[in-house]
C-alpha cells in the first residue's frame, strides 16, 4: 500500500475546511439526496461525500456505508485530492499497488472500484470528494461521469450556501449588538438618520454574497440537476426498482425546495433595490391584482379572499404586492386540514398618536391594514421569531416553506418606514396589523 502525498497547500486547505464549520455536523437531507442520486446514476452500492482533515476522512453523507469516518492513511480520497485528474478512478483496487493491501480493500467494505471527484472551491483548493464505490470491477460511462461532476458542483454550492448563511447570521448578531450601542449614542445626540444609514449599509454588505450565489452559482447547477432528473425519469424510470423510483421522486422534491429557497433569497435581497417610486393607490386594487396571480391556488384550496373595507395606501406597488402575496400564500399553506382557508383584508386611515406603543410619528397619518386568516396559528411568544430570516416553526414534513416569506414582509414594511405586528394563538389563525405612512408624509 502506498500512502497518499500531502497536498502542496495543505495548511491553506485545512484552514479553508475549518471556515465552513461543517465537520461533525448532523446529517442533512440535501446532502443525503445527492449521494443517493450519485449511487443510483452510477449503479453502485456506496456513495460518499467526504471531507478530509489532517487525521481522517469524515463523511458528511454516507449512502450504503454505516461508518462515518476512516483514518486518512487508508483514504482513497486522499489520493484523489492530490492528483490533477478531474475524476480519480480505480477500476480494480486489488490490482493497484497503491491499494491492494489497504484494509478497506482486504476488509470491509471490500473496495474494488472507486471513482471520486475532488470538491474544490473557487480558488481550486480541495475539501474532499464526491465518490462512488463498488465491491466489484466496473467502469463509468461518459454520461455517468458528467452527472457525477454536476452533483459535485451542487455539493460545493451547498457548502458555500451554508458558509454564507453562517456569516450572515454572525453579521446580524454583530449588527444587533452594534446597533444597540449606536442607538444609545444617537438618542443622546438626536441623530436617528445616522443609525438608519449604518444599518442599511451593513445589511446590504451582508446580502451581497447571497445575491451572487443565488443569481448564478446555485441556479445553474440546479437546472442541470433537474435536467438529469428529468432525463432519468423519461428514459430509465421503468427500469428502476420501487425503492429507486421513490428515491428519485424525493430527490426531485428536494430540488424543487432548493429552487424555492433560491427564489425567496433573491426576493429578500431585492426588496430595497426595485420600484423605488411611492404611489398612492387603493388597497383593494392591489389585493385584486394579487388575487388574479393566485387564482389557481385559491381555486385549488377553495380559499375565500375578500376585502372588507378599502382605504388608500402610499406604497411601492411591486413591493407591496409581494408583501400581500407572501401573507396570502402563508395563510393557504398553514390552513387547517379540515377547513377551507378564509382570508380577510381591511384598511382605514389612523393617526400615529393613537398608537404610542408602536412609536409612530404622532403628527403623521397612517394606513392601518389588517390581514387575518383562520389557519393553524402559532403561540404568541414566537411573534418576533416569525419575522426573522430562516426561522420556521414547523418541519418540512408538516408544512413546506423556506423560512424567508415573513422576513421579506418585515423587510418591505421597513423600507416603507412602517410597522408590523401579529396576534395569533394555536388553532385560531393569525392577524397581521400593518401601519404605512400615508401620502407625502412617507419618506
């Protein structure tokens, strides 16, 4: 057995790996679905997503294998990440001087065939591999190799999304702490404009990397994955076992969920950059336009949507229709199984001085908009949490969602210099109360 060489930029590589905070994390469906698809496409019993530190190869996902790590000196992947080939293949490890005495060959899992694609970041540093393994000799077709390469790109994109999400959360915590300090100073100096400017600059910096990843780096490989899923469904579906068909359908659902997440992230990042002109319009007019967009969903779920009382509002129409769209789709999504959804909308003009608890400008008038539903509701103690990005109160199995919809609502209200609050209880629906400055009083 020949031990793999150490990567020429090993110190830099290990530092990069640590920056992802991924080692020894719990299993995640998105990664597991990729290894299942890799094994299905390549027709191998084992598929792994491996990450290599200085002592071991650890498996973020291990399909067809019970162990979660092995020593690095035994790792085929250690050879894969130091080579120059785009895919490292060993047809029969028993006849390869590098591996024929390897304990993973002579003992469990009795590796004979191995094919691994290095998982490299944008600078070309490898973190590990996406690999497929068999206990008998085999070869891969060009189509299988191409599919494996597309899946490896998706692994990298998942890692980058995780890293950027963690960085965003850390930035938000720093922002919150920093904002409190600044607010005290600004309050003492009566300089509210300064803190608003700083908040917007920090938030825009936080979202810049997300917009880049969502707009191209994630959508393009995701389209390829869905294309390959479609090809397998069209040409190979009848040849799959019942379990294989089920797995392929689950992978397709996961890809659709990722597409929805990407679209929601793009919407979240664009709420301050589109349609900056304020217009005074009828609340009912905007509701009717959103109602037309949602006509199929409303019909499918037998949803009743009505405006009980109209009023004028001063808003950026495209943004506010996105807000109404998110509130209405949430009401449909979180409806009771036994009842048809009922959504009620009403508006009226109020004085800011009538709501001192919200710290509205006393000299201004506001459009007060109520959006209520008869859905499952939630515990009132989660009132703040529901407006935070990536926060969800239910699992995917209970209700589908990305945890971004209400964060977008909150962000749109903030860009309108308004306020939003919600009242709810378990089993009794929810009522969202929105305050928007009216006419030329809005900023």
